[in-house]
């Protein structure tokens, strides 16, 4: 009947929306977990982008906008997505935890992010600095 078809169509639409939210969340799940998880994956992505820039494969220096970009990413993508996941309840009570982690990570990044980007740059330079060609002799006393 028409009513049954409408109900099935409505349920299919809801299921499709939930699946879309899950696919989006899978790509950025690190932003909705503990701070150390977020920071670790953020650093890996920064290093990848910065390496591409230094190698000439990217036009702009990601360090110039990384701090502000992350805040915008949280405000306009991550937190709204976490709210959608919370609203649809697909993860049960954990859905609200993901929203809390996203908000907490955003706040922590706002406080610490500028310094963290500086640390990323120092770490990158330390990994890419050529090793010295000088050899140190070790003397032993007998």
C-alpha cells in the first residue's frame, strides 16, 4: 500500500543519512577521541602536508594556517557532525561522548595549538637536518 511504501521510503532515507554520517565520521574519527589520539593523528597529517610543501608538491606552507584551520574544521565540520551523530543515536550513549571529545579537543587546540604547530616545525626540522660528517673518536683507558 501507499502508506507502507511511504514508511519504507522514510526508513530507507533515514538509514541512508545515518550511513552518510558514519562514512564522514570514519574519516575524521581521531577528532572525536581522547586528546592524545587527536594530537597524534593531527601531527602525522601535518608532517605529511609539510613534507609535500618542502618537496615542492604543495604550493602553500600549511604551518601558516594550520592553527586557525583546525579551529574552523572543528567549528564548521567536526562539532556539527558529532551533534548529528548524537542526535541520531547510532552509537547509543557513546554518541554524546564523541561530541564531548570533539568539543574538548577544539578547546584544547584553541589553547595549545599555536605552540603545538611550532613544536611540529621544530620536530620536522630535527628529522630532516643532515647528519654531521664528523666522526668522534672514543678513547679508552686501560
